[in-house]
C-alpha cells in the first residue's frame, strides 16, 4: 500500500485516508516533531522531541487532544474537562488548546507531591481562570467526574490522560510519523543503519514514560498497524514503558487491553483487523518509579543532570524517570534506542495575584 494525500499533515490519515472522513480531528500540533541523534558515552541514541509539538503548550498530550478536541467539537460540547494531579501536563494542555479552539475547559484535580514542574503547571491552571474542581484524593475521581457529566449534558469529561481509544489515536498516528521518518528521511540514516545491523536480534526500542498509558498503548497499537499496512518495514519495535504511576494503572494487562481496543476501533471504522503483539513488544519497566508518582528519584535527578546540553526539557515526574531508564539501557548496550521526550518545551507563566485570590484555597496553599 502507498501513502495517500495528507489531510492536515496527520500521518495516520495518509495511510488510512478513509478514516479522515470518519474520525473527528482538531489540528493543534506542528508535525512531524523532530527525530534527532544524540551521543552518550560516545555512542548514538535518538530522541523524538515531542515537546516541540506546539508553541502554545507542547508535549505528547497535544496528540491526544487533537483526537479528543475533535471529538468534543463533533459532539457540540460546550466544555471539556481534564482529570489529573495538581500539576498535570494533560490538564494544562487541555485548558490552553481547548480555549484556542473556542471551547470552554475545566480541570478536576487531585493532590500530588510538590515539585517545580507540578507547581509550574498548577500555577498556570490557576492563572488560566477556568473552573477548577479540587479533590481531596484520587479516590474521588470517578464519582466527581460522573457527577459533572450527569449534571452538564453538554460537557465532556475525559478520563485521566484522555486514555481511551479516542485519545490513543494521537499516539497511533505518531507511530506512522516515526515510520515515515525512519524509513525515508536522510536525517536519520544513522538510525536505519543501526537497525539494519541489529536486525531481529535487537529490534528498535522506544523508551517512553507510562502515566495514563495513552501514549504507550497508542504506540503499541500504531506500530502493529503500521507494519500491517507496509508503513513500517522492519521488526516491530519494543515499547519500553517506564512506570511513573502505580499499578494497576500502568499494569501490563491494562496497557495491552487499551492497545487492543484501539485496534478494534480501527477495524470498526473500516481499517484492517490487526492484533497487538504485546507478549513480545511491550516491556513495563518498574525500576524507576521510586517512592511513587511525582516523587523525584536520585537516578532521575542524575539522568536530568547528564542530559542537559542539546537535550529537550525534562521533568522529574515523567521524562526524567524515563531518561534514567534510557541511560541504563544504553549503558547496558541495549539498542538501538529512541527516547520519547514528552515534556513541553514551553515554560508556563506564574499566576497573577488576582488569579491566586480567585483560585481554590487548598490548591493555592499547596503552591506555597
């Protein structure tokens, strides 16, 4: 199969143009994001710089929101709600990108440990002046989310991270984007050479932080689909998911289930019937989570210090822990490796005093 003309530059639709007529989409990002070579200890690895996906707010959640905000507009939703921790990348990305499209947004937030990255995002959420619902615990999430959806029928409440077969279509498209870059771009000839040398003995390994698992499951499904359609002409990569949120959210079974449901949705929309190869192409790395979500580990801090010059922005909640796993794998001669750099490159402004006065008291006090 050959690629068709691209609707809005979305890689998935180049290979399955019939889906472009059936899947609502909101163009938010600048695609493709760069895939660049870096050298560590004198040897190469490669970085997918997702943080450069938008100058408004970048990162991997822009892909998720292209699908979700398209869905919200198709449903004539008045407001879309994100659910996440106080410093959620997904929540601030939702607020900023939804408003840029003229759609109201809100966030349902639960506590997390304080860190410079969480405080930055939480401050930006307060500064945005949108409705914020503060929960006492993550345990309240399903009850409050359901209550908001029932009370406001024109609102859409996404699950944490947008992790459903709607949201995974963004990362699924990213797999096709990477396939096009690696298979044909002269800029990554070194990666093609490394893959050819490794062949089936050591397939490409993509290292990604696993929080809501939306990106992980989407990539897992995406490469299986890209291989079936001929967009990816090499052994299917291993998706190396570095756990940053606890079990069962990041369980092997949950990720496989979400990937399988994503491929089922593709088939229901008229695409091919493809199975997911989770037993050989998914690794859930449990070694970097440390004392839990949002708590910086010594290894993550060391990795962030080692990956400064010429590297994308990293944070201690997600990408720093994934970078620690990346360096461990690289120094153990595992490879070739692609690091999925998920943190937005855009630094969020601090909230005004007026915004702080109007924000939820407990959240403002948490900011310190």
